[in-house]
C-alpha cells in the first residue's frame, strides 16, 4: 500500500503564484472598456435626506453615470437574509441605496461610474446631499427604550426575539445550592481581511450574460439572488472568485454593492469595477461580535452544574444583513458548551441601532459564548473554592455519553447534538502539554512589577451541515491526469493542496496528477460554500465520494479489458493491479486511451468522470482547550502573553502544515480581537475607527509564541473522512482564556473581567476603579 | 484635474517612460500603467505595508508616494525577486514555512524582508519581528513569516 497523502505536511502548491506576485485578485482584473465605480456614503449616523444634487458631479468629464435608489426603480429589492431568519427581522432589511433616510455612517447613498477611479472619487466630492440630522441611538439599553426609532414604521428597535427552553431551568434554580448572576459583554470588532471587498461585473449585451469576478464564499446562492434581481436566468450569470485575500466571515456575503455593480454594468453595457477602500470597509462591511449576556448559573455545592439562564442582546446595527440573527442566536446555541447542563433557558434579543449592520466574524457566537460561560465557571469555582480544572472535569460530557443531545438551541433547525469526542482526554492532554501544574504556582503572583495569571477555556465548535450539501466532480484525462472541480471555494486556506491529497488517496493516483479547480459557478452546478470551517467536512467529503465512484468505474472498465472482476483489481499510485500481485496489470494512460477512442468500454460514454454530492444536515463538533499565561503591568494595564496554547481535536487532520497554520493564525486574530481591536463610535454616531491607525490590528511584535497541538483522537462519525473542521478552533477560546488569565493575575486587586476588550486603557481603568473602591 | 508629467523609472531592471498625472500614486502607477499587479493595496494610508516595494534599494510604501516622486528611480517589486523559474531564497522560505495563506500581504512582507536582510543579513528573531512590525497579515499569525525570514537569512549571504 502506498503511503497515504492524507496526514502528510505537504507544502502548498498555490504558494508559487502568490510569492511571485502572480496571484489574480479582484483589483488585478482589467477588461477592455472597463469603468470604475465609487460609492457615496452617508457621513451621518441618522438623518433624513432632503435632496441629492448630482448636477455638478455629472458635468465632470469622464463621469459616465451617477445613480440613486430612484434610478433602480422597481427592481430595487432589499438585500435578503440568507439564514437565521428569526421572525421580525425581515422588517429591517437594507435597501440597495438609502431611501429617504440614512441610518448609519457609511450607508450607500449614490453610485458614481466613471472612466477612472480617480474621476469617480472626484465626482463623489461634487455630489451635494442635504441632510436633516435626527438623534441617533447606539447602545442596546437606549435602543430598547424606543425613544429614538431607527425604523419608525416598525414602531420598535427590538427586531426579533428567539427563545430556547431545555429542561426546567426555573425549577433547577429554585433547588440549587449555588446561583450567581453576571452581565458580560463582548465588544464590536470584525474580520478585516487584508484585501478589501471588490468586484468586476461584465454584462455581455449580446448574450445577456453577466460574468462577475471577485465573488466568493457563497457563489451559487449569491448568483441565484443576483439573477433574480437582474431578472436573468441563473445560468446566464457566471460567478468567478479568482484569488481572494482572506474571508473571515465578512467577505462573500451579499452587500448592496453586489447588486449595484452588476446593475451598473447591465445598464451601461460595459464592465464595471468597484474596489472598496479600507475606510469604506471599516464603516460599511459587516461589523461583528457586539453581544451582551446576562447570565445566571445554578449548581450544587460540589460544583455539579444544574442550569443556565441567559438573556442575550445582539447589537444588530441599523439593518439586518444576510446572516439574520446568527451572531446572537449562535451565541445562545453553544452557550452550554462541552458540559452536561440539563436545564437551559435563553432569550435572544436582536436590537437595531444606528451602527453598521452585523454579520459573522470567524467563530461567530462561539467566541462570545465561550467567553461568557468559561468566565462564569471560573467565578463559580472561586466562590465554591473548587479548582477550576476540577470543576470543568466534573461537568464535561463523557465519551460514553456521545452522541450527546443538548436539545433545540437554534431557530428553525434540528436539535444540537455533539457528535463525538473524548473531552476529558483533550483536557488532560492540554494541561500536560502546557505544563499547567508547573506554572500554576505563579497564579496571581506579583513579580518584577507585573501580576501573573494562567487561564484556560474549553470550547466546542460546530460545523458541517449548516447548509445541506456540497458537490465535487473528478475527471480522469489524457496524460494521464486528474481534474477536480469543487462547488466550494477558497479564501486562502490551501484547498488546492488539501483537496488534491484527499483525491489522491481516494482514487489511488499520484498527487501531482491532480489539478484542483474551484470558485466558479460553471464548474459544479450546485453548491453552497466555504464558511464556518465546513470546507473539508462538506467539500472534502463530496470529493472523497466522487473519487471513490470514479475508481469503481475505472476498475470495472479495467476488469472488462483484463477479463477480471472489479473486486479482483486495485488502483494504486495510478496503476491497476490484480490483487496480490506486484506487477501492474494496466496503467491508466492506456485505459484513458481505450475509453477515448471507443465508447464501447464505458457504457456508451467517452468520459471517465464522476460527480458526487455529500449531503448532511448534521453538525460535526471539534473541541479543545485554550491556555494562556499572561503578565499584567498594573501601571500601564498592558497584558503581555508569555505562553499560549491551542489544543484541538479536529477528528482527522488532512494536512498538519495547514491545520497548524489555521490554528495559529486564528489564535492571533483572536488575541488581537481580545486585546487590541475595537470599532469605536463617538459623538453623533461617528465611527472613530476608520483607519488602521485607529483600528489596531496585531502585528509581529504583539504576537506571543503560540503552540498548536492538533489531536485526532475521535474522528467524526458523520462523514467518510472523519473530519470536524479546523478553521476556527484557534479563535474560539481566545477571549475566554485571556479574560480568565487576566482575572487570576489581578485577583489580589479584586478585578474580575466581565467585558472585552482587554486593551491597556480598559484594564488600567478596571484596576484604578477597584483600587478606588477598596480605598473607600 | 491635474497636470501631467513625463517620468522615467526602472522597474525590475526594465526602463519605462510614461506620461502620468501628478496625483497618481506610485502603487496605482505600477499596477495600472505597468500592469505589475503583484504590489497590493490593503489600506492606502501607509499602515498595512502590502504595497511595500524597493525604491533605490530602500523599502517604501508605494501607496503613500506619487509616481512623479519616483522619476529617475530604480524600483524593485515582487515580480523582480525570482530569477526566471528560480525562486529567491526568501520566496522559497515562505513556501517551506507556510508563511502565507491568502497571499495578499505576502508581496509586501517579501519586499520588506528583502530590504531588511540586505542591511542585516544575520538577524536575531527579535530583530526580524521588529523589521516586519509595519506589515500586517491577517492569516498566518506572523510566526511562520518570522521563521521564513530566519530560514532565508541562513541562505542569503549577500
């Protein structure tokens, strides 16, 4: 048996084009006659539009067209929700361009199309919009008072409520020895891929076909929506993603621009390019994470968990976007985490404010819920004087309880079931790898002017059948060579390599025979996309099935030719063997030639190919532990991470190089989000963080040494590969582990972290406040 | 609108003469006029470093310079690093260490590291971290990039 490709740390084949400057991102695409669009955005958070005067702008030579909502006419649909359509949210969808009123700073008001980007931006400056300012509402509690209504016609800012009820929480609370109530908050921050959004739309007037480049994540779904908007048959649209400079949840969702640019191209009959700048990105692309949680916990005095009760509030911004209520609802869905908690009650509130609309950011709802739960567990451990590790160990779901049904936690879907895992084993491994027992004596200690703290967080992260299927097509060609066509797409993860590994093993051919194509709606007619760590779980499984199907076909044809039954043959490293013999009986080149020249060998078909869809409505759950050792300077509030570890069981690791890369990269994003990044609104609802000078991303000097331990102890039973998704585990526990570590560090000062970020100013303010309180 | 100027630049060893508007940035000039799209724009305000190129041997942010300021200069962009099919040791090290995922920031890191290693051929890890602290990457978490530059430093002796 040849050595499997799966599990080998194979270097990425896609790297060559990126390191030589030959990648093709949206802004690299140039088409003959191409025009350039720029978007006029509202500088106000909440205002009525009295008038828009474009006369002066239209007069600038090189300006081709300026349009507002009126020009779109009856075609002007709002951007639809794709998921988590909690009833009520549908009243708050975003129009393609502002209608009478603007509701957040950055809202698109008009579109300029010009011969160059420079000219388009000149024209933006020349458009005059008269606004009548309205009072704005930014914070949850103020919004829920409904004194300022963001959408007057709806009469409320509370867009929707979703309730979860498992067991009997009220009764459990009555009977509990121990209860505690806290309010936690995660701050507003977002993905910020290095490439901003952008697309090129090219409408072919003769064929009435639209080709759009720069689309990603959900090509097929997005095409369907845009086709319906443009009133074209879906097959007349070709969505192509090219290379993509990072996704992280924010990119590839439908935004107004994804309608406006194709619309402009269709109207003008010329290619139109729009590339977002960073300022636009920070104020117009989805924000995320801003969720507040009032959490109550009930337990026996020995630490056995009895119940959770929560009220979760999501600050949805001014409009409900494609993700619907996902961020706060998903926070609620996984709040119980890896623990046996028989009673759980939760009410989720989706609240509308004058901020930018909310969407997902890597590990949406998981990062937030992990912080809420794991922080509460540490507080409870301190109250009950139980070791925080023992408390977790006591309540972790045991391997023999798998699969473990939590109950109905998501709106309109199946009960949440933890598919498989050995949670205690991953905890033990994490403690050992981190050398936790050796570091623990440092807990809370003051050394060389800094307080030390060690924190941990346990997480579970679901993926898989969030959308029901993915497809793959595998073709054996001359050469011999193999082409793989995927319905999923790639945002930088390395699927061109990992998928070739999967195909090589399932088909039995050398990996270098295989070329992988993705990110084009014409390759595989149906599909969903790459998000929530589901690429390998769904797309990889589809590919595995397709490759196995093709192998069967190949062996049947070879058997006919060799006078053997397919079961007597095997295909390895591209050669067909009679089982138990060393010398190859037939090589694939010869087989391809046979089939190419006569259809008699393959049931009347000249091609050797197989398409398969992998269907699943179930979720895989990766799980693991984050551990952090921090030192906090009480003078500056600066948190330095001395050691950080991510331990995650991914079920099965296709390529350790890539999986470790995902874990470390996600951890650094999570650390940045926890310590540095925040979208800050100031007076009059002005977003203050509109550059990378104000919105601080982590850089190479902010990053500690991060150790990633990838486990494959318990493969998922839900797919043929046993994979559980590996894109977000490195992110989920960062907020929780750091908040716990900082709380331990500052425990002698009485500081308990209940709110993120842990930026120096905030940590210092907490220390000062507690010191002042204690002095009183 | 703005006035036009004729400029001459040498990019990756090749000389170009072009008539450009005074307000056109060097990055846009390279990308749009010369079709050298390996230089990327991540923020257009000089923070992210994706547009880093070499101007007369020094690493600069091409988004924050005007093309006319480069008149007479010698430029090196990511497209000029490899010699034919032979990768520069830095490029090879980036692949070896999985120092890129989406690849968008990569040209800026390569050019920053290239200029840095010319000046400091045998750096320490801390020096490497400081050298690239003005470049942002959202995928890798930087650690593999640091490793890659240290690997290349072992190989580049010039």
